[in-house]
């Protein structure tokens, strides 16, 4: 057990961390802003939630690197919980570190439990130690890749979070992508005026959008790692299996959505397509949402129509490309543009809808109504509908 702890905490012996060495060797690298949101004031219980391969571990290691400049090495403890299979193993790891902490006479410590959702019932140990006052002078940060699971488990700590915060980590938006490429865009809040103010930057922004379509917002794909697709798919497969769902049926449902996109669909339509009940499709879609694979835009006309068909959208262009290869189903280019707009609007406004009568409005969010067109629109739209085509779509995303 001690050997395992030393492997995951090389700074205990004055050694360099392998994750940081890999980060330093990257061609395109950045320090994510979300690490500044983690509360470092004792007592805190922080939750870091986000999909696999998005850079949660690297971000945590970068934060640890900063903490090492101010605090004793053995006051900072990290453990990747993925290899642990039982609660007893987690307890033994924590007890061993607490023993080290006592021997070193450490008062305040920073404990990072990475991918903790891989251990069923992990919260029982942490909660009982909090209740016993064992962590009263410490900062605990736990991370996980399943939103509903970790969010639900966060609710099991009423009054036990201290100064802790919830941090959501997602692939880079296009605006964030531009920032790491050295292109800073200032926005004042008026979309159309902000787009006009990009005069002189348009060609650079459009060029980088082509790169964003290929790489999305994942660190490995941005760095053109040849294994990035395989790593992303492998991590998705492991999460699906952990959720006790079928890989084959997952592929079939994803393929059905890709094939029919960007048309609105019902669970029954997908079920008929793959030969399962609408209830089963509903369960799988909920799992995909939990794993940050896709989300849905509901029909809205004055109010939300829950029984209407819904639009499904994937949360990142590289993710969509990887799922296409995995499922063996291609998608329309126009669908990809719509997904990118929908996912960006959802991140900004919290939810996104669509509307359809004689005209279709692809995206409704906040006070925005948007129609996404791969080519030029063939009909007139009301003045309050913003038409996005290949020319102005990258500019819109840059200022959103």
C-alpha cells in the first residue's frame, strides 16, 4: 500500500510527477482557469465533475504543483481511485495517509481523490471521517466522470461541505480554444455589435474554426495525439460498462441519432430503429447525458412541450467524430454546425430549445433565436432570428 502511495505521490520523495512531465512536453498547453475555483480554505469538500480525457487529472496536478511551492510535500496527497475495487481498499489508502500525516506532524492537508466514482459507495468512508472530525483542518477534492452520480452523491453531504465548491470541467469552447491559440476576443454583450468589432480578425478566427472542427476542445486531440480517438472511445466504453449497459446497444442508439440528425426524434423512433422499447432508449440517453456525451433540445412554443420530439446534440466536435468512427455511422456537416451552436448556447444559458412551424428555429436560448444554415437560407425569417452560416458562425462563437 505504501509503495502504491509513493508511486502516485512522487513529490513525497522529491521526484517529478509524470503527468506534469507529459504536460510540459505538449506543443499546445495551458493552465485551466477552473483550478482557481477550487476552494483551498479548510474545511472544504470540493467536487470536480467532467468527462474523461478533458484534463481533470492534469488540472489537479497543476494545482498540486502550485501548492508544493507553499506547503510541505507530504501535506498534499493525491490518489487515482480507478484501480481500487472495494471500499476497504479506499479506507486502507486513507488510513495510511493519515498515519503519514500524523508522523510528519502535519496540521492542514490537501487530499485529492481522483475518479472516486469508480468505487461504489466511496462516500460512506469520506462522510464518516468528516463526521468524526478527522478532516476538520483539511481540504478534500474529489473528481468523477459521471455527472448524475457525483452530483447525487454530493447531496449526501448536507452541511458537510464547509467552504467546498462544485466545479464543472468540459472540453474547451471555441472562445477558449482561440485564447490558447493567442487570439483574444473582447465581448461587450451585444452579439451583433461584438461580431462587427472583429474586423481584421475574421480570417484568423475562421481558420482556427477549421482546426476546432477537427480537434474540438480535448487536450490530446488539440495536440494531434494519434491515440486521442482511441483513448476517448476506450474511456467512454469503460464508463458504459461501469454503468452496466450494453456497448453494442449503445453503438446502435448513437448510430441512429447520427444517421437522423439534425432532425427532431422521439425515443420511440430510435427504439423502432434499433429494436428496443422507448423506455430502454430513454435509459441509455440519460446515461449518455450523465457521461457528457450528448444532450437534448426540447420543443418550446411559449412553454416547453415535453411530449414533442426532441433534438439530440453532441457536446464537442471531436467527440462527435470519434463516436461516428466507433458506431460506423456518418453524419451531415450541417448537423455538426448545429450541435456546436446548441452545446455552446447550453453552456452559456443552461438550456437550449428549438421551434418548428412553417419555419424551423434550430436554437432558442436566453433572448436568442438562431437558425443554422450550411448554405444560404432559401426563405425569409423574422428579423429577431439570427441566421448563422459558414461565414459568420465562427464569429458568433468567438463573441458568445
